[in-house]
């Protein structure tokens, strides 16, 4: 019988951002369990973070080196390491994990610079272990569908690609507010590398364009800018692109697009038609030709195996359904915990439907059916 | 140190639908673990389903009665039971679980009929255990925000409420296709109760309207219809509503709205303004007045504590982000498993970004920064 | 050789609202000319209004009776009368015009009450003159397309119709503001008749539903309300409908839907698919089935003759294009007039593109082509 | 008393495209009348075209030279000339018209090349006559509003501008179909000039960007392409822009964006917020900041004088309302004409609401009010 894959985490302690996303992503399907972590480089903080995550305190380590060495000794040791630290702290733990026999899943960009990345590739090839990079935007079912449609020729030979990634959260000097750790390290060349917006989100746009189309960028002309005074890295870039099949394109990424949240989107124009996808409404894939405009959605009509394989929501439901459902479960779980501990749950924890909602629902049903049977007469509810 | 809440499940075996949703919802936050289940009334099927879910085979039971009795004996026994069977199988396991000291989280509608529901309420009150009903649509952050805004008077006294729940999946006799178990039991009065669409989705609409507004329906006039020949329950209803503050409204629910997926939406009009929310783009809450039109989103501007407490996506990301992220993790996990087992992963399992994407990204960064430094000159990529 | 149809107008003087719309609608295609009018029941006001509209002062009459009698005597007299007065002033001028040989085009609702309307029908039939009622929402190309698609069976037998007409402009006592003549007469039973919102906009919804589907309402259950204290007519209605083919439906119309502008929309569900249209984005007709979702637009793919016959915008342009174009013309015309009169045009009148924009455009073209020919090098603009 | 401005037209005969748009734009407000034209360079075709437009046959000229000379002699001669010929035929008639004392309104681009345009400017300045260029996209009320908001500092200092103009109608060799005159001359360097898409639509994008922002482009880097084999001019361009205040931007225009119709749109990002406008839904102007997202619309809340001055639709109605209204009038006018001529109107001409719709509406009103008065009971309709 199969057992869950055991995961250790590097980074992601209290106050971090992307660590929580990785943990949810690992948990959703019940195929992995978080068993240990070096959540912080301060041992005490690492332990506190781990305990809050209900990780065994003995497996909350003060450094990734310690974690790798200790977990290697255990018969129930971790199988894989998730690396969720800032960019400059990807290479060392990835290298050591691989060299000690652990699979690795790592946040992007993969390393601080190209030299490190190439070394890492050599190590991966030598160890034959699994390595995944969380370019998460290629994980959407409708992105898979787009790639599938292009591969099978639905829009013909590709001519033009426009990929955009506007954000607005760095349109002011957030890194000097003293309260935004994300802004601090992402604008710091010592931790982020040579690029700001280009590295942080431009790479997502590049990855999405090449993933969907199967093409490669061969040339680019980039107008990079730092709009916020005193900032050390670019916060905006406009680029012209050329691709290996002769297609041309535009890529722009920005963190100063005031009022935009996370506007990643792509338009691919071919000889026979076009595909359009926006991350903010990820369940819709638009297919346009001179003759008409259709919208693909998970669960509607026939989709590719790849789209179906990567969709876990019931047909006809939107992305996000699962999180709303999870809120009921989480609030219930926290209330149960308080009950077990003999404590009083908060109003927030108690915010889930109860037996009274159930009774109300059945009263509604009874009234509606009674009214319907009377050929639509008015009926009172209790 | 806290431990995870231990969950047992009744129903949700192979071929079922809503069980998987409950399991994901329970798993997302890492605060619960599925430790046992009576996944099917056939012991063999229950065990097979449990093993596929990586549940200890000794804790895969052939009946809910067995599960409750056995788990009660264990020191590490379950804390709570999730009931995900068809409607006619809610009451018995809920009652027995509560009477044996287990908390209960149950799919909706709560019971087969009102009599059962009222009995259940008595039991819950006597046992003082937690009971949650998964009216999941009230779990959305922007639904919480709407309730909050109304409570604080943002739209003034409520005058009119329009709540709709159109679906199209039963616009033909799907229950006679022989391949759609969902359609079969949901149109079967013996398993669903007195109502079809009204019970299955009308109750969600009713619950959403009362949750958001804080009002109660006092009277209704329902025109219920069975459009598909031979169907035994209603598949559509149009209703006029009256509320306890004098407001009026419309509720319609349908399973024959051809081409609609899961179009739950609500509009609430007050003396000073209106709120509109659609489940298909759940991250947007529209606020309209005679003076203008604003859109609220998680992570943008100041939201209520309730909206923030129930949102786990990073600011500026849409609902669905976590599932796309989870696809990377799941595919990686399955590839790792194959690696551990010495097997070859499938193309589907291998569909996640690798070191090559990482190198590509850094090549892109290097080219863009080089071009930018040269005042936007064309630069080649490898 | 054809000449323009000569139009006289009853009502529509200074301060009126719908008269201007009728005049624009009559002018757009150059097939009619406004030659005379009884723009007000005060002769002086009628003349002032007419002069502002550049109507021959001798043909600006103090009453519709005078206009009809005088125009009848002329060899170049009007051919048709447009009636744009409040409801209670439709019947008398329509009757007299018809009885004196003039065609009539009349704002809706056709008369103050049913008795008048039936008398009018008798007169029309006797005189064999043309009579048009401006239920303008059936004039949209995509409404014609919807009717055509239903007639040819594209969505099968119709089951359910939802038609809505929410407005918000009467959500407060605008009729008592002293500055809103529209609100005054539309809420006044002496001028509007027995109904407020139901007559003013409910009739549009009813007309649209019957026009598109070809069905007739056979029964209705209406919950009408007056929300604003002191108002004498309904300002909101929720209705259940039944149609002559067994279809059912919902109609609601409201003038207290705070924040809604003119939200007329319709959804028609049939056995094989559904059509959806919204007046606020009138160029899109949505066609949905269980298999997919397509959007029809003027100028895209093959449309019905009726849609094409009623579309005058160049393919690929949206509704509204012509008005924007007309702003250039109007502002130019007013500037020319000032030039002829030796006066100085205002900044508003001068707001149209000039030779400088033309030169700028050609400089842009020259720079772009030069850059393109140099394989995308940077080029300066003057 | 004012009289209408008298307009003569050069070009726009049968089979032409933009001429009809100009005529509608001139007619809408009833401030201009078309009195003469040189609709074609073939005298016979010019006369036939003019007669179809109900222009006096004696004033349908065989050349613009003839028109200018003849009209100059008349006491009721034209005031202004509208030039709607292909690009290479703008300069000569504009020059001669101006030199003979006529105001000019001209389609864009203003001339075949820059030399002509500069000469024309000299003539305009010398004659002191009015000259308008129909860069029509700056005519929208919400474009005026955007310019106003930027001028008053609503989004702060501008940093980034993205302006796009994708069309798809030339994604294949339409110019060689033998049936598309528009495609023929617009891809012909002898009639269009040195540019294809860049001149035809790129200039609109450039004009819109400079109009809204008040900035000037100082530098550009353009990657121009001819995708369709055998085509003689560019059909696509991607450009990087720099502006005189230091802002940067992207402009792309294309006629091979398969499935796009007329997707002109602009996004302007400033230090304090952003504005977004799309020509396909021109009634909405989006204003976004880090704090929130608002939508401006004609007739909602307080708008600038410029927006109000250029909006003629009743508040709360969308663009396009007037055309739908005009369809009722036009079809009525054609039916009246047939009646006058003793002919039978076609079904298309008869497609307008009649007295029966009026009676139906009042029956509906009567039934609804009766039902409402009976506290929402079912009522039959005739």
C-alpha cells in the first residue's frame, strides 16, 4: 500500500509568504505530508514555526544542513525537500539535498544566477533525482488546454504572441516602509540577483509563452526601467520578442502598474485563429477566429486529457470553489479543537453553517414544494 | 503542542463525487487528517477506496456503525465524522456519531426531511458537540465582505433581493444514461427527498440570501416544474419572495438552464446602494450606488476582518491560484513516488517545470538586463 | 427621384428628454427631415424650441391641432407625425393625425389606457396609414439575430425565459426634487396611467420577450411595490410568467435598483441551448449549450439578413462608434458656424483633431517605418 | 435664425465604406445637411450615388474641381467639404477647397505623405478656414473624461502607457479575393502611402495616446512585419515608446490578429493610479489605484463638462442606443415611402412595433397591476 511522500521544507517560517502557498499546494491532494523543516536560520524561530504547523518539534531544524544530515539517518526520513527561501538561498540547499539523495522542489527563479543553475543541472543529471521548479502558472487546466490546442494545430502556424505581467504593489517605495519583507528582499540585488521585476515576474511570462506555444525566444529588445527613486533593481520592462519559428511578440512585466493585481495574461495569434487566457479569470480560455468566438471552460464539452488530468473541481464549478469549501472545514476544525481543549471558539471560528441552516433549508424546501403543488400559491415560512 | 484533528468519513468511496471535495477541503490547511472511513457499505469496496486514499487498511470499515464503535475504543481514534452520502443517509450516521461523542460535519441538505432535522437538533443540543453543514458558498471571502458591508449599513435598508442558481446539467434525462450516478440519486425521491432542484441547489440560494442579508424569508410563491419527461422531481423553480423587513425578492433555481454551469449569483438592493456577487468570478464584489460603481477584491484596499480571515491566497492573486500551484506539487509527488518505486512516470506525471525551465528563465533575465543596460538594443538568446 | 420623408413632431420642446432621441433616430440615415412641430402647448415655447432646432419658424405651431390643419394645406406638408409627449397626450394627436391622412410614429406606451389603444387600432385599420411604436429595444441587430436563431430552431423548444429591466434613478423621491420633469410625470397617475415602472419599462421587457421568442404570455403573477414613500405608482415589480407553449419565466422591472442604469437583459433557455443578451453591451449575443459557449457579434461570421439589414456600423466596430464619429462632425460644424458668423468658437467646440494631428500622425508613420526598415532600431520623432 | 451647415462630399459613392459613416456622423445632430457631392470620379456613378442619397441631381458632380467651382457660384452653395477618398486623394481636394473658401473635414491619415501635410498646414493657416481630421476615437465621452482626469492630476505623473490596436480582417490575402475594395487600396502603396497597418490604425493608437495623456512620443523602436505573403505593406507592428516626460510605453497595431475586430484600447499608469479604456465597450472608463477599482460611465455621478458635452444618450443608456432607436425610424420611414408610392413594403421594412404591440403592452400592464392589487395572485392575459 502506498504511503504519502514525506516533505521537508527550507524556509517558510513565520512572516514568510510563499512558504504557506507551497504547504497548501503540497497538502491539497493528500499525497504528501510535511514531516520536517528548517523554517528559519534561527533554530528557535524554526522550532516555533514548525510547532505552529504541527510538525514534530524534534524535526524542526536550525539549518538545512542539519535537516539533511538528520533526516538521512532516519528510516522514516523525508523523501523530498521544498526550497522556499529568497533566490540567493536556493542553490546551496538544493545541491546538498540532491547530493544526499533527496528529491527537490524549488521556488523560482531557480538560482541566484546562471552559473549556479548550470551547476545544479549537472548535479541533477548525475544523481538522477527529481527536481521541480514552481512555475505555477503553467499548472492551470486552461493553460494545458491552450498548449494542447496549439500542438494539434487549432490556430495554425503562430505569428504573434503578446504576454503581459502587470502588478502594482511596488508602485511606491514599499521596501522602505519597514513592514514589507517581500518588498525588501525582492528589490535587493544581494538577495534577488541582477533583476527585479524581470526576474520575479518576467520569468513567469517568458515561461508561460514558451510553455503554451512550444516556441523559443531567439532575440529580444528590452527597455527596462526603475521608476521608484532609490530602488536598486528594475521595476518595469517593455520588450520586443522574436521567436524561433519567425513569430514576433511583446512581453511586458511591471510592478508599478498601479491598481493591477496579478494581471498575467497571454494572447497567441496564428494563421487560423487566436487563443487568449488571463490568470485573473483562469477558468476561461478564449478561442477566436474570423468566423467567431468560443470560450472553453473546465467541465464543458470535450477537453484534452491534460486539462482534465489537472482539474480537480467538479464540472461546472469555478476555480476557488475548493478554498471556499475549505473555509467551512477549517473553521469547523478550529471549533472542534477548542471543544477538545475546553476553550471557547471565537466568532470567526464559529462562522460555518449549522443545524439551524439545515432546518431552515428544509423548511424552505417544504414551503416551495407546497406552493408549487398548489399551482404557485403564496405559502408562509416559519 | 497542537495535533491535527482526526477525521473519519462516511461515504465518498470510488465513483462518488462530493467526497473528494470534502477531503481536499479538509486537507488544504493542514489542520485535519483523514484517519479512517466507512467509504462504502460494501466492506471490500470501502477498503479498496481507503487504500487508494492511503488510509490505514485496518481503519477502512464496512459500515458507519462499525467505524463509530471501533474508533471509540482507540486512544488515537477519530475526533470528528464527515458525512458525504446521499441525503437519505445523513441522519443515521450523524445521530450515532453524536451519541458516541464525535463531532460531525455533514453535506447538505442536512437530512432527508424536516422531522429528522429537528430530531438531530435536539441531539446536538444535548451532546453539545460541534455540528457543521457544508453550505460552502458562504465560505467565500467576498460573501463575508458582502455580509459585513450590509451589517454596517453600507447599502442602507434592504428593499430587493434577487438570487439565482441556474445549472444546465440535467437539461436532458442524464439519470437514464446509465453512466451518471449523481443524476440518478439526485432525481430519485427515495434518496433525495421531496425536492429535486429546489433541495439540491435552491437551498444554497436561500442560504446565501439569508446569510448575506441577515434577513429571513417569511413568504414565498413558487412555480416549480419538471421539464424532462419521466423525471420524478422538480428540475426548475421560479419564486417570488418576501422578507421579514418588508423586502421582496426573486429566487430561481434550475437544472435545465442549458449551457449554464454553476451560475449562483445574488444582487441585493438597498436604499443607499447595491451589492452584486457571482460565484463564477468569486473574487469580485460589486458595489453600486447612484454615484458610481466600485469593485472589491481580496487583497485590495481595506476589507473586513471576516474577509481577510477567510482568504488564504496571497494578495492580488485570484481564486484558483492554489490549485494550479498544487498541480505542480501533485505531479512532482507522483513522479517522486515512481522514482522511489523504481517505475517510469507517465508524461502527465512529468508535466511540471524542471531545471531546464530554470536555466531558460535565467538566460532570459540575463538577455533582458543586458539589452536594458544597452539602452534597449536587440540581444540574442541562446 | 426619392425625397426625404417629412416629419412633424408633437412634444419634444426645450427641457424634454425623449424628443431629442427621436430626432436623432430620425436623422441618422438621412431618410427623414424634421419640417415642423408642435413642440410645446405654449406657442411661444414651441417657436423657441423649433428655432433652436432650425425648423422654419412659420412651421412651429402652438398646438398639434394647428399643425395638422396647417400642414394639410401645404403642398410640401409633412408626411408623418412623431408623438413624443407623456402618455396621456398620445391618443388625441395620433387620432387626429391619422384622420387627416398623416402617418404616425409614437412613443410607448401607446396610449393612456387600453380603451384608447383599441380605438386607435380601429382608426389605423380604417385609414390604412402606417403606425409605428418606438419599442426601441427590438431594434438591435443582435436582438434580431436572437429572434432569427430561435425561429430556425437553434435552441429547440423554449422552456424558460428570464427578462429583467432594472433601473435605479427613482430609488429616491426624485419627483419631489423640483428639477426632474421626467420623474414628475412618470410617477404621476394623471399623466402616466395606472402603472409606474410596470408601464414605463416593464412593457419593454414584455415586448422584448415576446419579440425574441415569438411566444405569448398567457398568465402572470405580479408582486408590485411602491418603495419610495409618498409615490403614487409602483416603482418595482417581480413577476412569474407562463407562456402559450408551456414555457415559464420571470420578469422583473424596477426603478429602485440603486446603481443600475438601464440593465435590460434577457435569457432564453430551450431544450437544445440558450441565448443571452444584455442591452448594456448590445453588440454581443451569447449562445450556450452543454457543449460550449459562443458569442455572436455584428460583422463576425455569418449572421441573419435581419441582423445585417439593421446594422449600419462597419464590421468589427462596436455600437457607439457612430456617436463618437458624430462628435467630431458636430464640433466641427459648430466651429464652422462660428467662423461664418465671425464669432470665436469655445474650447468645447474646438475639441476635434486638426492638421497638427495629421502631421503628427505622418511623423509617427515615418519614424515607425524607418525603425522597422532598420530591423527595429530606435528612431527619434520630431 | 441659424441654418444648417451645408456639406459637400468628395468620395463616398456606391461601394465605398467610410463615406456612409461620415454622412451618418454629419446627420445625427441635425446641424449639417448634405447638399452636394463628387461621389465618384465617374460622373455617371457620382450622379447615381447622389440620387440614392437624395441629393439634388444637379449638384452631383463628376469631379471635386467641378463641385468646388460650381458651388462657389451659388448663393446657397456648400459651406464645407468632407473628404472621404483613399489617402492619395486627400491633398488635392483639400487644397482646392480651402483656396476657394470652403472649410474642410477630412478622413485620416491627413495626406499621402508628410510633405503634402505640411503644405496643407500652410494653406490652412493662410486661409484661416476650419480644418478637421476624423480621428474619431477621441470623440468618445469616456476618452474626454480620461483626458480630463489626467489633466487634473487624478493619476499623478504618468509612467507607462500601453496602447493597442489589434484587428484581424487582413490575416489572409483579402486584397486578392477580388471582392474587398477596402483591402485592395489599404494594402496598395500607391494609394495608402509608405505604411499599411501603421498608417491605417497605428496612427489612431498614437493619436489616442497623445490626446488622452497630453504627452508627446519622443522616440520609438518599431518591429514592423508583413505576415501575409505577397502583401506590399506592413500588416503588423510592435513598438517600444518613450515620451517627453520620461514615461515609457508600448504600442502595437495589427491587421493579422485573427479573431480580433477593432480592439483599440489604452492603459495609462501614473504614480497615483491608472486609467483603462477599451473601444469595444466604450461607455466604461476604469480607474484603478492600489486602494480600489472604480468604473466611470456616462450619466453616472459627476463627470467633466467635456464628457457631458460630447454625450447625447440619455443617462444610463449605453452607446448604441441611438442606432437601435434609428432602426425603428428608418424601417418606419421606408414603409411610409412605400405607402406614399403605393408600393408594398418588404418584411424587413415592416420590422417595427405596431399598434398591436401597444395594445399588448397595455394588456400586460393591466394584468400586472390587477395581480399586484390582489396581493400577487395569478391573472390571465388575453
